[in-house]
C-alpha cells in the first residue's frame, strides 16, 4: 500500500510546486523552459504535469510563448477561502471604507513568521489596477506591510527572517543591507507606519501599519498602494496616520490590543 501511494504523493508535491512557482512568477507567465529550469526537472515530465493542471483549471495557457498563468480554479478556491476567513469578513468593510476615503488600493496581510501573506484586496477607484497575487509569502523587506511586521520583531527574529529570505534587490531603492534595514525599522517604530517607496516595483508607493490579537501579538498588517507621486513629507505622514487609524480599528474589531513597545 505504501509503495503504491508514494509515487502519487510525489506527483502531487511536484504539481503543487509548479502551481506555487507560477502563482509567484511574472505577471505575463512562464514558459516551459523557464519552469523546467526553475524546478530542475526534464521538460517532458514538467509538461505532463502542466497539462494535467491546465486540464483541471488550476493553470491556463496564453500566447505568445506559450506561457503558463494561474487558472480560474485557483481564483475560485481563493474566493471560497476568503469567504470563510473570519479576518477578511471582519476587515472587509473597513478596507472598503479606507479605499474610498484614500482613493488607493487596500490590502490586508497575515503575519506568517515575519513574512506578509496578502489574503484580500480592495481595488481603488479609477482605471489603475495592481494585479498582486494573494495567498503567497512575499519578501518582507520591500513592502510596507512586510516592513511594518518586521518592526514588531526582535533583532534575533529579524536576522532569522533575513537569513532565510535574503535582502534581494527588486529595484534601485530596495534595502540590501541588514544595518540599513534595522535603521529603517527603528524609524517605523517611532512613526508607527512603514513605507515602500518604489522598493518592490518602479512607480509604486505603499504605506502600511500593523494590527494585533488579544495577546498583543502582531498578526498582520494593512497597506495602501498607489502610483508614485511627488508627495510631501506632510502628505506621507497624513496618509500614514490614516492607515494606522484603520489598522487600529481592525485590532479593535478582532478584540485585540495594541501594547506599547516600551512595555514589551
């Protein structure tokens, strides 16, 4: 019995690895060659798994390429999961209100061991849409939500996360040195909010702040995302205070408590 089930378990693991790779990959998809190189498998074996995932709707194919992208089944499963997530149920009306008030796209992330995992998004008004994936771990040092979460960790915890994730450069503004990151986190602790000033993607600016559970532990963050503009320090501060206000409201709604860092 164990011998017959082992290959199936292995094939499921390979399929899940491919789905995770493509969900977290480029917005325009990945070719067979790129996928095979990333997973270290033969093109024929990878192609067989990809075809199965396409047949069941977990992936889709687009041309030219052809390239593979997440399929509608993943979107449907994500919607079902979101509908059952109590945090999303509680936060949704606040996020919608914040989006309407700020005119920006609002996202909520869970704290997954120091990494932000975005689980819900409310698109801002207008024609600009940010096609950011949900449900995967994102690099914490290049996002406002991620840096806000890191600011709640100890130096030892921060170093552990950095060692695991690496300070990868996404743009010329990305933080790539531990000392620089710690200096940034100290500033975040003082002002109460974090910024992503074109650090993850060119032309994109974000502001994020954390929320807490009933133990006073940071369990996530909300962030506002928009196109980079020439904002003054006063405007950034004003937006930061607005994000903090709504993050605190999420804390209140989940019956959490925000403990002063000096008391920790």
